């Protein structure tokens, strides 16, 4: 009886996930990237997520195309968030942007379901996004990943 109580307690702590063929979150296209100013971009994946019911969080990965191992990852965001402001971009440097839908699979680990990448370069030639289209309260800042 004690074994059943322990097993029931463990099962309650496991998050549910979608099972079956094709039951994974995904993306119908790459994220949309817009210039907020010369060193800031807005990344949006609104309307691009498929099977959002299978996702647990989103993460945005970005980095310079010329040095892809120098990428940064955003903090994990809830599945109700579809935009992220990223600052400290170097003008005239091409960056890649990719959204990742994290799917917690309990004892089976985590799946990272990735969108296609968008390549974008901030430039004085680009027009800036109007301030009213920039989220007022962006999620936490991104963190640098240093390869080992």
C-alpha cells in the first residue's frame, strides 16, 4: 500500500504532455523580426504556433550568423507570450532568431521543438517600429551562453 501512495504522489507531480504521432508543438513559419531602434529588435511568433496545447514554455534563441556558438537564450516564457524585445544588437551585424517550444515530457525529459530561423540585420536604413507596437513590459532580459 505504501508503494501505491508513493507512486500516486510521483504521478501527480508529472506534467501532462501530448502523446501520439505528430502530437508536438511546432511552428508554421519563422518568427517575424522588426527593428525597434538601431540596437533593439522585436521578435514575434504570434499566430505561428501549432499544437500550442502541447507546449509548456517558449524560449527565443539568437546570435550572430558569423558566430552561431555565441548565441543567447531568453528566459523561459509562458505559452501566453508571443513577443520578445531583444536589446544590445550590434548594428549592421546579421543575427539569426529562432523560437523554441519546450515540451515537458515528465520522466521522458524535455523536447525542444524549433521554429525555422529568421535572419535580420539592424541598420540605419531600416525604418524603426512605431513605439505603440512595442510591448511596454517585455519579459526578463536574455542571458549569454558561453560554449564549454
